[in-house]
C-alpha cells in the first residue's frame, strides 16, 4: 500500500511489491526469532524497515511512474461518478468539524494511507463496532497528543499534514487495552506514554527529514516495545497492570476472560490442596499463638478431633492415642521431592524436641519458587525419596510427633526455598470444604482459620462418572423445544494446549472446561447462544463432584458470554473502571436417593443477570443424573423451556 500510494500501477511496480513482500516476510520471521523469545510482538517494524528500503531504492528507478491520483483527484472522481460523486467528496472534506476532530479522522484514515475525513469516519465506525474500548482509547491517545503539542508550543503541522497522529492512536490502543488488560492503570499509562511518543515523533521527524523518509509508525513501535519489555523485569507482576497471556484480539474479550480466569483459576499460582484424607481441624493457623510467628507466621497445624472435640482417646499419654497419629499425609500438589528427613524419633507426649525443630519432613518442589513443607512426620513412615515425582494426593508419609511437637499434628507451610525451616509465604489453598454447624461451605483460594474443620471434596462416584468427560467420549440428547424434537450430539476433545472441550456437531459450538477429578469448571464458550451446549455450559459452570445436601455454590460468568448485546455495548465503554452488569451462577445439590448406594442425583442451578443491582434476566436449570450419566437437562426462563433427554448414539 505504501508503494501503491506513490507510484502508478504497472509491471515494474508489481514486481517491486512482490519482492517487498518477500523482504517483509524475511524481516518478520527474523524479528520473531530475535524478540519473540522475550514474548514480545514485532508489531509493524517489518513494514517500517522494508518500506524505508523500498522508498530509498525506488528513487533511482526511472521506469516507475509517479502516481497522479492525489494530484487530479477531482477529475478521477468525476470520471467515476460524475458531478454528484465530486459533490459528495467535497461535502465530506468540508464537513463542519472542529480542527482536532477533523485531524483525528484524517490520522485514523492515514493508517490505511487514505488522507481524508470520510476514510477516517468509516474506520472510526468500524472500530466502534468492533471494540468500544479500542475506540475510546483511540480518542484518548490522539487528543492527549494533540493538546500536548499545544501545551509545549510544538509545530502542529507534523500531525496536520503528515498525519502521523496514528502513532498516538495505535500506542494508546496497544498499551491501554490490547497487550495489557484494560484497567484504570493501563489507561493511565497510555496517557503518560503519549507525550513521550510525541517527543520521539518530533525528534525522529527532524532526523528523517534530511533523508526525506517518513517515520511511519516508528514512534509507536519503539515506545510500545520498550514498555512491554520493561514490564518483563517486574519482580512481582501486578493484577492491576496485567499483561495479556491468551490474546483474543479484542480488549473486551481479554478483559472479561482475564477477570473470570484470574478469580477462578489463578494461573499464576500452583493449585494447592489439603494434604490429608477426611476432615481435620486447624489447631494453629496463621499468626499463631505458639510457634507461627515472625517470618514463619504463614503456616497451618492440623489435628483430628472426635465429636466431643478431643484429639485423643483414653488419657492421651501415648502418640498412638491421638486420632491423627499414623494417618496418611498427602502431596498437596504435583511436584518433585526436594528433601527428606525420616530418622528422628517421635517425642514423648508433652516433651518436644527443640534441637531438631522440624522433625521428620518432606519438602516438595512445585515450581522454581513454590515449595511445600510437611513436618513432624512419624519416623520411618516417609514413602518417597529425593528426586521422586509425585502427583497431588499421593501418600508421602504419615502424621507423627517428631521435632518441636508436644503432641501429634501435621505442620504444613508454603515457602520459596527448598530447605527445612525456610521462611513461609501467604499462599491460599485452591479449594476445600469447610464444615459448619448447619452444613458445609465451599471455599476457593482461601486459607482456613484456627478451629475450622476442613476437608478436600469427598467425591460421589455417580457425579464423578457423569462428568468424566474424557476426549473421545460422545453424548447424545433428544431435545424437546416448543413441541419440536431434535437430536443433538456432542463430542469431547482437547486442543493443542491439552485443554479439553465439548463440541456440538450440529452447531459447531465449543465449551472449554477443566476437570481434576474433584471439581468440574467450565472455562470458555464459543458459538451460538441459546443452544443446548450453551445451556449446559451455564448449568454446570462449576460443579464440585461430591454431594453436599443443600450446599450452594456460587460463581460469576464472563460478561461477554451472558450479557445482552445492547447492555454489553454500553458496558464496554466503562468496563475497565466499573461494571453495572453482574452475571451470577448458583448451584444447589437438590436431591440424592442414597449417599451409600447412589443411583439418582438432581442438581438445581441458575444463571442470573443483575443490572445496577437489580435482577434483569436469568435461566433456571435442573440436571438429572443416573447410573448412565447425565439423563436430563431442563431449561426454563419464564418465556420458554427446553427438555433434553439422554439418548443412544
């Protein structure tokens, strides 16, 4: 396009465009190898470099004819469409707009080498339709630059006539919402960087003027790459200024997916679980009254209590009297055994071993900076050795009374170093069940407190079987809607990142999920809404695979997957700052025929949209499960209902 705007079509030009394309390809691949290893984009640097090379080279090519399209525009338009076409063109160019807005539109059009208001307006409408956040950022970036030029008294003609104002538009979109999750801080950084882009543009314009070369998008490329590179050196990444990990090519989708995933999956954290079977009680929590103090304050001690609240039977004079003694201790997450101590004797009750403070200990490396330490284990009970690979839930030893332990208990902590006694860190458990007087509460990314009774999810075989959606499995349903029957077939598969998904063979819709054997969670949905797979995505958005009567599970859906299009359109404008739409998910374990020999379970769930705190719309779901799997899914929102019944393939 840069060549075609200056030269008339012809064989020489087409050959040069072909060669320029190959050159641009080579530069792109090379830059991907050089800066791609830092997970940085090469942006439009290949275009800038190849455009300069071709611009300099074509000055000595006498067989290239200079394009006259920009010189005799009116004549060409008259030939194409007559006087009315010319009048329309002149009307758009002379439209009554304030100067900054007119320059904004022309600068926007200049991205496509179209230096007129109409092109800019068309692009602005397209940008508004595609992304409200990008449209807002384009205005923010351009007008911040425009008024900065005015503030410093710089020559505004470099924007007005060269129309390099697209540098500010592109920079603002890139930093404010494309490569960075849109937020108040990303908008603030966009504002802070625009004056720097302006200064760089002024200096580069002066420098390249001597060679009569346009600077194109060079200022945008340099500042965005510098900023993204600097972010790589942050010691602790910030959730308020987060980089996009999975690029969905839409600031809105990036934002809504990030807000959903950061709360539900915490990709930056190792999913840590409770290191035992059954229900244990926190005897000492964070900031404990006995030993959990100072740099070791983020630790948990667990014991087992009976119904009377006692830790032991008889008089409790022997370690064997304690209910937790000799009970299996589990790996809290996948990892490698880093260190093992297994030769320290158990203590006499009430006489802790202060010299060998941590007692028998197993330290597991989960990644380069996350280690779990399990201490006070029983002598000679450790079943692993240094270097062994363990999976979450593997038995690694048994609870004992070694080290600084007056009575049998399990000491559990997360640390950043691989040594016994390393400083602890505040690190939540990914999920667990907390027992209460009237039932249970499902906790996610939380730390249990002292005297709380907690356990991992006690799975129900019927639920585990029903939601065992392994790649290769197919599900078939007969759907009754408005008196009409339809057969729907789903297929389970996994993508190249090993993320499983369900695909509807008739609509092509896809629902991504995760299932670790204890908890099913849907991640993302792509395709038409108001299909059976979409309703299943909503109905089973989060399902702990254990039956806890009358417990209620709650979660929040990504806005873009459930909110109405009109409401979402207006929400997008202010989404980085505030949400007036809140889509909520609720799940209740409604019925089970027998906890021991289960053959029938009923789950009741709902998806509800709240607008400014008031309920606006929603769906109610009933999921019936039997020995064959998911037998029935019922959908109702007051206006229509759907009943889907399992059928043979």
